[in-house]
């Protein structure tokens, strides 16, 4: 299955929800009036774009309508696509140019963080880079075993210790192994604890100190894993994590299981954190680098 086809299929629920609602409100379209804008705003909120973002989009639609004298349904769709693309901005590609480079993954338990690490390792290996994984989530029961399974699926090496070990020590050992084995990318699976922010902050700070000490020149990404199916709660999680870590990008999982793909726009608009990867299924190759244009095109695609 091609790249665009996978995105199209994975976003089918989001696309059908938005397309069907837009078709309904455009049936009797005559102008971009107050009634039309109210219905459009409601549609966007139902798609989890968020109330503030929905209002901004409608305001922009109204301004474009007055400026360009919108007269038909196609012009409305084109205006919407343009506005949504502007919200997402330019695509952000993970910066992994040094050898080794480091990716820290953070996120609460249950969002698909550990599986995303395995899929990310597979994704990076397809680029011709070697990967080593640090099993630094040493608190959750069975987390290390689960990560071991995904590392094997991705054909990536893994460094692990016993459950309850110091996560920073696992990261240190992984860095040492990466240097000895000449690995391109280190991916660290960290513990998903948000209920105690102080512990989380201390843990991330300790890990970051070790990375900065051992690899001062390395490119480093901190990717927050969020579950798209929880809608606006994902924005709240992102906000909380952004308060304790310098999040550089988002991995948005389970997009294939929700009609609320509009959360992508809410995250970017409200927090200015780019989505770097999206999860569109359970298979190892179902994590895709995010493309704003392909995302919007897939949502508005006319059969």
C-alpha cells in the first residue's frame, strides 16, 4: 500500500465525519453568512479542532469570503484547506544528523508509547540508519518485555536492566553501547508518569544531564506520544508535559480509530508543537512521518 493510500485509509473515520457534515451544511449554501459560520464552527468542534481554533478558522473563512467573494461549494472547500494548512505550517522532520542522535519518548501509560518506539525504530531503519533502544521505562510491569518484542520486530538492538532499575543508568549503558557499536540513533523509552510531575521532571532532567554530558554535540528530540482517540484530553496532556519537558514534536497514535482527527490542528494552534509522526494501525509499518498537505488532502479527498 502506498504512502498516501495508507494515510487515506487510516483517516477514513475523520474524513467521512468532516466530509459528510460539510456536504450537509453546503447543500443549501448561498453565502458565508452567520448561520453557515455557526454550523461550520460546530462541525469543527465536533471533529475536536477545539473551540478557539474553530472560531479562528471561521473568522478566516469569513475574511476570505469577503475578500475573494466566494460563490460556490468548491471555493469554500479550497478556502478551508488553505486555512487548515496555514495552521499546521511547515512539516517538521526529526533532526537526526549526528552519530549518534538521541530520541526521548515520553507520554502517559496506555497511549501506545512502547509500541511507537518499536515502530519508530523500524521507520528509522528503513532510512538506512542503525538503531539501539534504551528500555528506560523500568517502573511499569512488563514494559521491558513488551519493548523487547517490538525491538525484535524492528530488528533493533536493545539495552535493558531489571524492573525497578535506575532509568538514567539504562540510558548511560545504551549510550556506551551505541558508541562501541557505532549506532546512528538511540531511542529511549521513558516511564509514563504524569501524576507526580516532580518525579517525572527529576527523572527527565537526570536522563538529559547524562545525554548532554556523554553526547554534548548530539542532535536530540523529545517526542511526546499522545492518543488521538481521547480528543481534547490529548491537548491537556501535551500542555502538562510541555511544562516539565522541552517537547520538540508529537507522535499521535490511533488516528485510524477515531473520527476526531482535528486534534492535530488543536495541538499545533494551541501549543505550537508540531506533529512529527502519526499512527495509523497496529502493524510495525503503520507509523508515518506527518505531512500537513497529505493529511489535509486525505481529509477532503473527493471520491
